[in-house]
C-alpha cells in the first residue's frame, strides 16, 4: 500500500528487548524461521507502537515461559483469552486456545489476533490486517513451494492503487498500465485507505472499458473480499460510502463479464505498478 517509507525496522527478541535494522532485507533475513514480533516505521517510536499493538506472533517454545501462544510477555501483560480469525471481511471465527487457532490457520492466509476480550482481538485485526496480508503473501495458499501458485510477473492488463497520509487522511488513487504509465488519477479528499482503493478499482474498470483491457489488478485483498461478498462488518469505517462503491463495482463487472479482477501478489512480483511509493 502507498504509505510513508519505513526508515527503521524493530524485532522484539524478548519481552521489551528490540533489535534494530535500517533496511528490510536484513530484518527479513533475521526473522526468518523465528517466532518474533517485528514491524517497520518512519521512526523507532512508530515501529515500537506497531509491535505493541500488533497481531500475535507464532508460538515460541521457552523453558522460562517468557512467551505465550499469543506472543505476549506473560510476566507483565494479561493472558489472551480469545483468538479471532477473520474468515471473510469482518466475519470472525473465535477460539479460546491458541493451539486450536494455530491448527485452523495452518495453510491459510487469514488475518488473526489474540486478546483478553473479543473486542480487543477485533481491534488488533483492524489495526494490522493490511500488514498481515502483505507479509502472508510470501507463500501461495496451502503452503506449497514459494511462488508455485502465482506464476511469473504479469505482462497484460492494467492496475490501480491508493495512496493515503493517515487512515483516514488525505487520499488519492491512480490507474496505470503494467509499465507504470499513469492512465487516470484523482485526489479524493479525506477518507480511509479502503475508500480510496475501491474508488481506484471503479475508475480502473472505466479505463479498461475505454481501452479494451480485460485484466484488472489490485493488491487490496480486503477490497476484493467486499466486492465478492457484498457485505461489510460493523467495524468498517465509512460503511455507507464503501457500499456505494461496492455496489457500483459489482454492477460494472456484471455489465462487462469479460473483465476479470485479479489479486496482485506483491511479494512474488514486487510492488504493483500503480503504487505511489514507486513514483517518489
């Protein structure tokens, strides 16, 4: 997603102890295969705040009992009583044991979080959903070989992406071809990132019809889920405006059945060409 560039990455190697990196490849190499919380930010304070409010880390085995299944420090933080998995946009499956939640998640790319209460777990998912989906896009669904299910980088179609400064905040979208040439752009005022993603998808459909394109790419799994299901949950911001876009996009796709909206796999292919971060 188009956000401010991360300047620092922190890894929580033990409760309250952080290891600092200034570039993502080094951080990625360090956390590979380890059950650590980690996050990037414009500065250390932002990264630390993300870790404190993030989703549960993988379960770490420790003879000292320093970590629980939810990635919390058992010495100074309350134990998670609930673990929620978002199986569809704003539809949750609840577990009371981390081991059961972990078994359910195996081979699935679904947002999840633990909390003392269900409301706390839902709030964590809302804060970390996009980041979870982005990093869980490393491997294809079902745990197969890396990249096996998504193939090579696409060469056909057009794409859209949103840019925001805060969420909600001033936002915009752009539609580009797969070489990064801008085909449409609009500043939208102050809205949420999901609002801007949907506005961009709607505009992309209009561009596709004009240009005779049939393949449409987006990196927003949340937007695709809403378009497919036509349903929003109670925690979605700007629900009325969001549903206007969802219904409009559904109608346009029904009117033009030759159009195909597809998920852009960022980890395998790099940032979507419409990403604002790549344009400086």
